[in-house]
């Protein structure tokens, strides 16, 4: 106990032992501690004692030293732990790294360290999410100084630096500070990440082989050679063998308002239903066709790289490198009910009219245009903003539910092959052919051959597919279907088709000679200072696409001004005003539909006339003969020309069938400025509808839009991305990894980078999520509202949508109101038949 003497204010400590009693008087500097010890027991007693102890300088120093000793023991115990979070540096562990897991380990194994770091960082006892990376990084740097293997955070920082194209000296400087590993370690980690690049694809392939082999065995149970079928496991070894021959140096928002569209010929009505997700439940529920089946496809494109040496010499010069990049993706929607052995119907049996837009598809396109135009009106026109809630952000379709899911994409790496060389393109396809699900069987001659169990789509841009078709044709005389590459289905991808459509529009209406013609694309490019817009879309696709999108929005906003009688987009309409009362949504869409009919869709579409010609032609071809049209004459002829000659020679009459006029006999008598505006509106909305269908993953919509685009070419949730655009992004990511090598880049390192790109991307994305780093959207918010209004003002000056005969853009010349109107069905019929026959030759 402690005793105080009031006369001298001294403090004594009395300790009673069994054998003796010890009395000591405390020095003046320990009096406060004695007073604290004498206080009655309470919850704050320990805090009071520690506070008093820290007032004594020597005692404070001793307590700090004791704390440091405890901290040292904790750190020693922590770094000896084999499975410490900071020691887990494999690619998979880095991908699963978590600050919460790290701090939880410290709180348990090294509580003193945790408290010290927390105290240094914040005054609050509770750690908020933004402070976790700061505390974790500080502790990781300190622990790496104690044990170099505690380097998980430094590995992540090193990968970040590598992706940011940091040079070697930057790595060295940050390594000295303990913030990062060196560049050699990062390269080694990237190489490690590339090892299992195709494991996911192999698992998909094995799953299909297992399921299809069971179906194959069931179908061929009566075959005497069924028991001699192999397991198919040898395909993997052959794949590795082929790979080594190719690369000898390499080791192994829900819809805002669902709409009901009642379509008929030339008319459509819209009615707004409940805004809940349940409105499209039935449509989405009917799309559950996968049944657990797996399907996948391949995509390839060239990777071009210009390598410049540091010092030029006779042996070292600029070299242009052409490699081939491959990726694999899992199909979110597949249907194994469709047979692979033969088409549902021979293509030559299809009438040419089936390749033309039908009346129903015209109605669907009109409905699409109404929604697309409505989105623009509620964005740029002040009066129509009140209808924004009823305009759907997404057009639902049969597979909307599946298309909301993110696709699984796996990079397969680079091949040291150039698709421009025919024999190398064949080797590329033969390499891809080994990823086709297959099994072994014994042929009639006793030889073991591979049987295709499931066909795989191989996509690319138009040049890749064209070269692939030629390569397949070169092995058409091989012995078995597998060697004839019949397991690969070559197909064009959508992103490059977008580019081709936009290029076609630019070829038709982007003329440098029209710089002085108000409202033309080239004049607006100069007006808006769009320096990144060129006549070659491929050189600056995003700049050209953004510019054309702005122009299209301006044209549609101006069309709304003309139809609704608005002096400007910011003022109220004076005619055809949509009602604001109950049922105003249907009235709104009805008025927008009339506007679409007035300025975008003609009363009689040229596509409809072509369809009528096709139907009449096919009906005529079904007739067995041509009967004489003179009354009382019953003679018949096989050929129409012979019937006409008979009527002229025997009856003296000549009957000419009326053929609808496709375009005015003299287009110069039309309004060229109005025709130009109509071409911008219709072709632009076709392109936007195509882009929207790709984003929504709506294959049925893409199919009928292609029918319109085919004629256009001949005449002149939406977060989906076309797989060939994913390929372009993958190539860019690979080039980012290749950048640091410069002139020292080799195919070996480039291939490792291409195979590891996806893993590194996942690690960086997960680390961003842990650090609460906001993702930079690839869809930058374009501040184009002012540009749109500039386009509107320009069109208002020339009254672009008022038909005045004789006007024209001097730099453009006279153009028809619709390029398709200049098509002749006889020529189109020959063209379609020719391509159908060419398609048969490729099968």
C-alpha cells in the first residue's frame, strides 16, 4: 500500500512480506505514479497509471524500449510465417490480394505494429476504407526491409509501373526506397503469369468433347468400329507439338421503360407499360437454352510493330514486324440443338427475296428509329425532357438476360506468323484447328483419323476472313474433314463492319470540295475544328465516329424543329404537340413516328420496291410457261421472249409491262440539299441502330439491319463490345507491355507478354478495386452539346429539310434521295445469285 505524510507531502510505498516489511519513500519524480497507484480500482485506472508513468522521462524511455522489444518479437514472428499475405506473390495470389486480409493478419499476429501504424495514420480508432491502402503500404515497406520476401505490395506496385511504361531507372529508384521490386523481377512475374494461358480453353474443349463423345457413341452404337474409337486425349500432345513447331523458341441498367410495339405495315404504336423489371421477365425467361452447355469461339488479328534500333548499321535497320494475335471467348448463348453436319437448308434453295428486308423488318426498323430519335429529342430539346422517363435506355430482346453477363475472354498469345502470307495463314488456321473438339476413330481403310465433334467459330476482320477462306480452299482436297479445316467456321466480326459502314458514308458524303457548302460533313468538320477527322476512317475511327454522331444528333434535332415548329431546341413546339395528359407516352411516340416518316423514311421505300420485284420475279419463275395474251389464243411458250415474238408476228400487238420508276429521270430537278440531309439521317440512324444492337447483343436485330446495309453498300443493357474490338484492346494491352523493350524486343518476350496480358489486367483491376481507384471510362463523356447546336444553327440557315427544287451542294453534286433507289433488281438479282454460288464453292 501507499502512505502519504501530510506534513512533508512525501509518498511512501510499504510492502509486507511474511518475513519482513519494507518501507520506501518515493522520490519526487515518482510521486505522481504513487498517487495513481493509490487510487481505487476503476475502468480508467490503467490509463491513469500509464499517464503518470509517461510523465517520468526515464520511465517513459524504458516503457518505449519495452514496447519496441515487443514490436520486434511480433515482426520476427510475422516474417517467419510461411503463408503470410505479403509472402504470397504468385499471379493468382496477387489477383486475390486484399488489404482487409492483410490488416486482419497484422491485427492478430502483430497487434502492436497494427496499432502504431493506425495511430500514425489517423486519430480515429476505426479505420476507414480509404486509409487501408495507406496503412498497408507503409507496413509493407517496413516489413520488406526486415525480410525481402515480404514483397506482395511491391510486386503490385512494380506491375503498375510496368503498365505505366516506367523506365528501368525509375524501377531502380523506387526499389531503393522499398516501394517496388526491380524490373527484372517484374519481367519474371509476367513470364510466370503466361504459363497457364490456355488452361481455361482446354477445360472448355474437354467438357465439349466429353459431352459430345457420349452423344457420338449413342448415335453410332450400331457401328462395328465403335469400340475402336480413341479417347481423344492425344489431341493435347499434338497441340503442343504444333505449337512448338510454330514457335520453336518458346517454352511451354435495367430498361427504364419496356415498350410494347404493335407493328404493322408502315404503322407502329407504342404504349408505356410498368417500369419494373418484371415486364421483360417472360421474354428473358424464355431464353434459357444453354442447359449448362459450353461453347466458345476464336478471334484473330494481326499485330504490327515497327522496331527501330538504337544505332543504325548495315546489319541493323528499321524492321516491320507482323505477328498474329489470338484470343478465345466463351459464348454466353449457345444452342446445341442446331446440327453441325449440314445446313438447315441449302443456300441455293433460298429465294433472293429472303436476302432483302421484308415488310415486317421495315416495321421493326421504323420502331428502332423511333426509339433512337426519341433518345436524341429528350437529350437536346428542352420541351421533350419531360418524356425522358418513358424512353427506354435498352431495347429488350430474347437474350437480354444472358447479354447482361460479362464474357470470359482468354488470350492465346502471339504466333510468329504473318496473315499476309498464304502458307502462314494456313498454319495459323491449322494451329486453331487443334482447339476444335475432336475424337479419334478408325476409318474403313484402317487408318486412325480425327472426327470433328463440334465446330468452332473463327472470326476476324474482312481481310483476315478473306485470307482464311483462301487458306481453307487450298486444303479442300485433303482426305478427312479435320484436315480440310471443316471444324472452323470463318465469320466477320461486328466492329470492323461498323468501320466499313462509316467509311461508306464518308466516301459518299465527305468531300473536301464541299468545304464551302453549309451543312455538309466537310464544312461542319472545319466549323467544329475536328482536326482528328479524316477521309480514311481507319486512321482515326473514334474521332470520325464521334464527329458523325454529333452531326447526326444535330440533323435530328433540326428535323424536330421543322416538324414540331420550334424556333430553336430550347423553345416549345407550336404544332403536333405531344399531349401531357394520361396516355401521353403513346401520343409522344406516335408524333415521333410521323416525324420519322416525314424526314427519314419515304412513303414508299426503295427496299420495298426491290422486294416486290423479287417476289414478282420468283412468282414468274415458278410458272411452267408463258401463255399468249391475245383473246382466244391458247398457245404457250417456255420463254417469255418467244411469247412476245408470237404476239407481235401473229396478232400484231406489243405489250410492255409497267416497271416502277426507281429514281427521277433527272435528279437535278430535285432538291440536292434535302436529299443530302435525308441521306445523312437514314444512313446515320442505320449505323446507330447497328451499334446499339451490338451493345445489346441483339443478334436478330443485327441480322435484319444487315439486309438494309447490304443494299446500302450495293447502292453506294447495352455494355456489350464486339469481339474484334476486344481484340484491338488486347493488342493495345500487349503493346503496352512490349513498349519497354524497344529495339531489344524479341518474339519470345512478346509472346509471353501477350499470353500474360489478361492476368496482368485482372491483377491491376483487382488492385484498383481494393484501392478504390475509379475506373476511367472508355466511353468518355463527350461535351458536344454546343457542337450539336452549332450544327442545328448551320442547318437552319440553309433550311436543309425544306424541299426546294433545283438546290444542290456545289461540292457534292446531284445525289438521289436514297442511294438504294438507283438499284435495278435485275442487276441485284444477278449479284445475289453469284454470291450464293460462290458461297457454295467455299463449303
